[in-house]
C-alpha cells in the first residue's frame, strides 16, 4: 500500500485503471519517497509494440490525470522497453524501486 498525503492507495487498483489505456502492455505502480507527500505514486509502463515511440510519458501522465481519481493517479510516469520479471514472469517491483533510488 502507498501512503500519499494521508490517503491509502493500492498499487493494484491503480495498475488496473492504467491497463484500461489501449496503448499499455504492462504496468507496475510503486511508492517512491517524497518529503512532502510521504510517498509519491510512480508508474513504470511498457507500451504495446504498435505504440512504442508514439506516445510520451507526459501524454500518459495526462491520460492518468484525466481518468483516475485525484489522489490515486501517478505523479510520475516512466516508460521502459520492458519491465523486469522473474523467470516465471512476475514483475519485480523491488527492482523498480531500486531503479528510482
């Protein structure tokens, strides 16, 4: 669970909302340290092949802001070619947090 300005935000819920964007192939939402908010909501996104290079992080952030509740939408979006995974295909959120730090 991510604590954003006193709100409890469940990463899986935000991920499910972001998956509604037709351009998104994979997404992982993590909390990253923020001195003011406690934690900021960050989304790491991998795009579907047809959309790679055709959409920016700012466009995805705008989509999130328009389609997700004000306290739930990611404040930071980063596009990666592929999200790190275990050998069985589970996304390694721990590695994504380490990338941020």
